[in-house]
């Protein structure tokens, strides 16, 4: 049966842009449906002050085109949001992709038609499109979650989630600002606005470990050198479990003296990006004692940076070791608390009771604000799928199949949902690594699969049930073996605004590392995709 498109892609963020470029190169009739008013996904939506990469910029750009690598100059080691959005638009301009992207097109429903072997995709607003394949590129962290405090609608000033920071300029000069949440977003916001606002009050529930980003500009000369070394840089990323330009120190932890370890940690603390996490001894992540030693070291660094010892103690995590949750990176975050206009309120001591017309009320005190910011996180990995009514074989809802925790084949396909492919899907390696590096691997693999299907003359692809069960089991076993598996965070599929406090762990990401993930995908394709039923 004829379809409107051979492939519909959902989402025009980093993954969707990469995917549509691939589909154009393959000569397939494809369209991207993007809910937002512009392309860019995360980098279109997150407009909060201080928003920037934690990945080295030159490892975040696409590597599929040498021309593109040569044409773009990353201006900072960790590029800020406006520049990142500019980059993604530059990519779309360069490869003439805009005409394949339909904006303001939020998908409400997609239904598999077994007889016709196609997906019918319905947009909010009612438009319907049919397609042989659907590729979801809906991102890891695109569904913001809000707390459920009483009175939130009563607040009379501007109040919003960090993801919905207004696109038009918001002048905070002299304003009294409250920020709730100290994850990666909150920490970037707080450090950036502390010296611009009149007064800043930070409401912290569980503190997070955080170390300096050590950002700096990239000069013309340095960029020239980076361009010459791209191959080498990407080769390091491919070897790194996290897909970053950092490799672990292979020496055994116990073979190195305390002084020497300290010397290394001092160096890594002052090095760019995730160095202290990823270029460290592997035991600091895997072994309890080594992790405690490193946590003590970082706590000491925090104490040295915060003038008031009582505030410093509140900023040091006690419920998890260093690196056991997604670590925010900071620039002057701890020093912000040394300013007279900045105050830290620990919600562990004095919880928020309600939001009021003019501020909020904790169990101890009432606060007045002009602006209230909720940096309260996301319904990670599966949230975007839950927002679409996805119906597979026999009208089975995906939401129902994934109740509790998702199950997938390689994080790319789902049994019972034929011809639906996922880039950066749950249980892929994308959520746990340098995002675009994993995306490009996945986009290429999906390209090979579609090519394979085309040349074999098949129009229906479905992951085998046993293969899906085996993959999900592997994902669960890998997570359970990780020291952080008992720590509640979005890494372990937990968000207190979505799940009950005693909810069972969820398995939303693959923790076997990027090299092993890539090897598995390559093996599956070299064996002719044998666990995927095709006809
Ligand atoms: P995160 O890292 O999930 O952080 C959310 C923060 O918001 C975290 O400090 C939470 O405290 C806090 N939070 C969440 N709900 C509440 C309520 N109800 N009351 C008070 N505080 C709350 O999200 P981010 O946006 O910062 O970062 C997301 C990712 O973006 C990051 O991991 C990078 O990949 C980039 P909690 O820890 O739950 O006590």
C-alpha cells in the first residue's frame, strides 16, 4: 500500500537532524515532525542562563561530514546554548535539511496498521500522515517535571521550569529570585545569575557532587589544531566508556601512593570537563573504599571554596559517593554562596510547605520573590514516549508494555511495535554517554538496517521476543552490577515528581559502555540482523 512517507522521524533535536541527513543521503522520502517552533531540541528549549555543554564541544559536533568539521569553529571548550543552537541551524542550512522538517507538529498518536503495514501518525490538531517506518528521536530529557506544591498557581510573578525559561529576555537585575533544585540545570543557573540578581535563595533537597568545568575560549590556532586531530579525538571517544575525550588511568589504585593519587586528583580537578570522573583510577567509580577516598577529597575542595563552614557542610552529599549520580559541572558555583546576596536553604531541614502569591513558605520561614525557577528535572528517557499514544500490534499501548520499566531490543526496537525504530531510545547507550557520539552510531546502524530491508524487499521489521528479553536482561544485570544502582536519580529511572518514593528501580539506560554497545550493534548487523523478524 502507498504511504505518504517511507519514514517519519519524530523530533528535530540532535538525533533527528542526524537521522534526516542520513535518510536524505539514502534517497528515502522522509519528514521530521517537530513539536517546537524551531529545530534543536534540548538546545532550542533550554534557554536558561549558564546553559552549556558538559561535553568538550569538539566531541559533541557531528562527525559524519569532514566538510562540516572543517567549517565550524567551536568558540569555547564547553559551548553555550545560543552557540549550540546556531551550530544545529548551521548544519541544517549546510545540508538543506529545513525543508524536510515540519515545525509545530506535535505527534499525539501513532497506530500500527498490520494489514497495510504502515503507521498512521496523528498530530495534535488532527492532521494524519502515513509512513512505512517511524523513527523516534525524542531525546533523553525533553519532558520537564514539576513538583506538586500547594499554591503553585497562586504565585503572581514569573515562575517556570528551567526548560521553559522565557525565550524573550528576562531582566533579573535587582530581582529577588528563588531557585528550586540543584541538579545540572540548577547549578548552571545559580552560578550564572548569582552576581546579577538582587537576592538569590537556593532551595536544595539532596546536594550533588559537582566539580569545576574549567571552560575557556578556543582560539583560531587551537581550532586549526583540533581540526587536524579530529580523527584521533573521535578514536579516543570510541574507546572511552562514556564516549568522551577522557580515558581512565589504568594503574591499580592500591599500587599508587596516597601522595601520588592526591597529585593526580589535583590535576584532574583543574582539568576540563569530566576528567575527575573519567580520567581517574577505575576503582574510584567501582570500589567503595576508593570512591570514599575520592569523595573525601572533593568534600575537602568544597570546604576550601565556601567561606561559611555550615553552608559548606550542607553542600556536601552524604547519601551517595562521588560520581554515583549524573554529575553537574560548575563554574564558580560554590563561590556564589560566599556572596551576601545568596542564601542556601536545605529542604532536608525545612521542607517547602506551599507556594504563596508572593513567594513560598517552608516549615520554618516565609520567603518573598519576584521570580521563581523550578530546576526540578525531567521524566528521563521514557517520558517523551508516554506523551504519545503509541499503539502496536493488536492496538497494544506502548505505555502499558513499558509500565514499571521499559523493555527493548538494543534500545532501538520494541517487540510488538514493528517498523518503529528509536535513536537514543531507552536502554541504548545514549542516556549514559556523550550523546551525539552514540547517536551517530545508532543512526548509521538504522541506515544499514533500512538498506538491508530495502535490498531484501521486506516491508515489516520486528524485534524477536526472545532477543528483546535477552537484551533487557543484560541491561538489568549491567545496572545492578553498578555501584550506583541503589542510588535514586534519573540514571536509575527515578524522579520523585513521577515515581512513588518506594518505586522499584527502572532500567532506562545501557551501562555496558559505548565500545561494548557499538561492538554489539556491529555484530548484529554483520550477522544479517538475525534477531529481527523480517518479511
Ligand atoms: P536533575 O539532575 O534531575 O535535578 C533536579 C533537581 O531538582 C534535583 O536537585 C532534585 O532534588 C530537585 N527536585 C526535583 N523535584 C523537587 C521537588 N519536588 N522539590 C525540591 N527539589 C526538587 O535535573 P536537571 O535539569 O538539573 O539536569 C538534568 C540533566 O540535564 C542532567 O543530568 C544533564 O544530563 C543535563 P533531588 O536530588 O531529587 O533531591
